C-alpha cells in the first residue's frame, strides 16, 4: 500500500509502535496526524507530525482528527499492565474502536488498519503483571 502523499491518522501515536510508525511514515512521505489524549506525551512524537488532542471515546474529537485523512492506523488501547478498571478496558478497547471505526466510515476514509497486541489481555506479561491484573479484575 503506497502511503506517500496521503494524510494518515494514527491513534496510540505516543505508544511504542505508534511513535515508530509516525517516524516511518514521515520518512516515506506521508502527512501524519497523531491523535493524542494526553498532550504531555506529545514530546515522544516525531517532528513534522501534526498533533491533535482527542480521545477514541469522543466522537467529536475524532471528527476533527479524521478531517481530510485517507488512512487510519488505530493502535490506541489500554494494556493489562496499566492496572486500569475493567470498565476502562472495555470503554477504550471495544467501544473506542467501534466509535473510531464508525467515524472513519462517516469521514469516507479509504483504509482503516487496526492493530492490537496480546498485552491487552495480559499475555506476554511477566508473572508479576499477570498476578496484579488478575487480582485487580476481581
């Protein structure tokens, strides 16, 4: 898929994969927009990336972020080791994904790429995190 010259929105852009994807797409000639919930994490984002504050749970912020985008890489998620309540896992990882997918359709985005990790379930975590996650989810 050729992304040179395309406007690309990346959710989860301040995470490990997201910030590397931002850098890679900029080098390949894409116009990258990063959806950032917490602007204090924007310093991790590569230069030449347009930063837009928003949340995958907020349809209005997504409408703004998606404006003019042809491609979306949806990477945003809550991970097991973050020790968030289960409701937050559901609200971000399920509802948030549904909201951004719906808004991407409404914005006539050409391509929607969803990426996830087993870390949202705790797989791959060391035993310490698995025990913490198991005890916090009861």
